[in-house]
């Protein structure tokens, strides 16, 4: 099942199994984690950080690099002592660590949520004001 098949139950996002239902995150059994994020050194290596994030987000490493946010998100992750799979997913999709403002305007604009919806962030892309009144490029009018 993909994120496009049916709406996710966002009340259950505290369960990694629910995240697994949003996309192919590998063969996780209930209670299994992709990596022990409590280990402070686990994500200090940039390549390991990208590998873990690719498994969590459902986007591959080149796609994560293409956002232009990989290094900034790596720095943000290292600045937080609490390591949580959900926080990493939130950071990539929304551009902010949970409970904080986006790390930058660019982080919000390049969040994976917009790629998932095949849309541009409101007010951030041409043609600008009122662009939401038209169907997305390649989309059907209802």
C-alpha cells in the first residue's frame, strides 16, 4: 500500500507499524526499529544518516540529497539529543523538528510533504497568488 491508496490514521503515528503502512519501510515486525537512535553516535556519520532516513521516509538517498536539505537536516538531528524515528520523518516531511519552527524557509518549501502531494507549498512557487484555484500540472479537473 502507498500513501496514495487511502488516508493514514494520523492518530496512530506514534506506532512505527503505522508509519510502515504509509510506505515501504522494509520488513519491520511489531516493535522492531530500523536503527537504535538512542545511540548518540549512530547518526553522526552523514552517509548512515541518509541511509536511515531513506528507510524511514520512503524516498531513496539521491531523492533526499536532491532536496538540498540533507546537510541541514543532519545538523538539526545532531543538535537534538533525543533520537526518534518519528522526529526524523517529521523533519524531512515538514522541514521542522517536532514542536519547533521550520529550520529555514527553504526547509519548509522543500519538505517531502509537497513531493508526496505533487504540489508546491502555498505562496512559495510560481505562478503565485491564486495558483491553488487551478488543478496541479498534469492533474485532472474535478
